[in-house]
């Protein structure tokens, strides 16, 4: 998806009243390019961050950026299952000596501002 189209989609979404589930879907469709490391974050990764990473993983391994309605349920189910596994895995691993090199997108003020979210992370 081209950068201009992404910006138009974001502008159209941000013109509407804030709807967190829809903004999360828009973020997933337009913003997330890489899966960021979640282990070692302070405060620890939120469920929202873990689910966003799981959805990105599902899109990466399937090669489908935006699933059509016929397969969206399978994508959602897979992402939730992966999020559950990831949450258990992160809880079982020892603490890191250093934090990850990158910050998850939902913790970046510029991304939160673009999505119309408050600067406070959950």
C-alpha cells in the first residue's frame, strides 16, 4: 500500500469520532510493517500490543495484508491463539538484561497521535 493511500485512509479515519477497535484495525492494516520485540518492555507488553504483534505475524506468514470477510474469522482466531501462546511465553521467560532496541508502535507518541489516541499507554 502506498504512503499517500495510507495517509488518506488515516485522515479519513481520524476525521470520525474515536472508535478504538476501528483505529486498531486501521493501525494493523496501514501502520505495522515489522513485528517488534515485546520481551523486556517496561512496563510489560499489554494484551493489546501482544494481539497486534500476533495479527502482524498471521499476515506475514500468510502473505495476506487485509483478509477478506470470508477468511477474516480464521485470521482472528489464529491471531488470538498466537497471542495466548505469546503471553504465556513472555511470562515464562527470564528478564532481559537490556530493553528491546525498538519500541512497539502503540507506545510511540507520533503513532498514537496519528491514530487519535491519548499519549498514555495502557
